[in-house]
């Protein structure tokens, strides 16, 4: 599975770029992550998108819009730690340590991200938090498996590498928006 995450700020012609990304054969979902957005700003972006792509979108904020527009999923994080009441779509979560990842495995999540796996492309000075040996050990221990996606410094060209390390796929931010 390959997921693209939006930049935190709104971009000119962003809806068009999201549609283009979803048109790639190697992109399954787009996570819309706009932590500083208002509900109205985020809703405007959704309204600019064709309804045909709603089933491939996941929100990190303003989960009520995921319900209203019938989106694919919601992504839990420190700002939004619980899915909306009565939610029946996909639920995913961000993890930033192997211990946190191990701890959230029993929460019924569809998938989780682990970051930063590599040095970040989009965040200056945001370095990898894990050695390759730590990742391989977590894979051997069953903590990293097909439901865990690598995030942080992941490029489209590194997808084979993350799969080889035992991840189920990748979440890409910086490389998708170049």
C-alpha cells in the first residue's frame, strides 16, 4: 500500500494535484493532513475534488467531514485520538516509536504509520529515529508487519526497500509534492 500525505498548508491547485496523484497506479490513498485548518477551509478543498475520489481519502482533522462526505477513513493522532461516534470506515494511527507501535496493535486499527524511518525530506533536521537493525528486529518480533507503513524520508524509489524491511507499504509526503 502506498499513501501520499498532503502538505500541512493549502496549495494552489491542490485538488487537481490530489486527483493526479490518485491517478497514479502506485498510489492507493491520499491522507489530507491540514493541522491548522478550519473546518470550512478543509470542506472547501473536499468540494473542489470530484466525489469519485472520496473513497480514497483519509482525514487527519475535522473527522465530521469524513462522515459527511463518506470518505475512506480517519487517521488518529495526538490532536484527534478517537474516531467519530458511529464511524464505520478505515481507522489508522501515527506512531513514533516501536514501543508505541507495539502498544497500539490491539486497538483494531486498519493500519499504522511508523516515523521517521529515514531522514525527512520535508522537515529540515528531522532525522531517522531507528536503525535498520531495530526495524528488522521489530519485524522479526511481529511488531512491524503488513499493517505498518513506513513514513519519514520515504520516496517512491524507496518503496522496494521499505517492503524488504518488512513494512506493508509506505506513506510519502515530500517526494510527492516536488
